[in-house]
């Protein structure tokens, strides 16, 4: 099944770590909760704020998100060839 623009668009450091989110997460309404690739729930406010450089340095990359993204990329490449 082809995704409808839900390809992963952004990494964002939030309180629970640096997670990957779909492009649509950026358009979520304030007060909503959005789900990271790994299923972690994050407040939209936290997702859409502009992260400070220190956040990127201090927050650990979520390995679940990282792995899921990698698998997704590999699948996309296989479909192209
Ligand atoms: Zn995650």
C-alpha cells in the first residue's frame, strides 16, 4: 500500500528523546497528541516548537524510531529497483 504523504519528515528532540515523526505531525492542531514512529506520544506544542541547539545535543536518538526509519528507507529503495 502506498502511503499518502506520511513519509517521515522530521526528527525532533522532545522530553523523552529525539524521535522521528511523519510529515503530517507538523500540521497537527495545538493541544493534540501526535505519535512518533515508535509509538511514543508527544504533545503537538512540544513537537512544533523550534528546538534549541542544546536539545539536539542533549537528547538521545530513539533507537526504535531510527530502526523503523531505516527499514522504511530500505523498503523504499527496493521498490524503486
Ligand atoms: Zn521514538
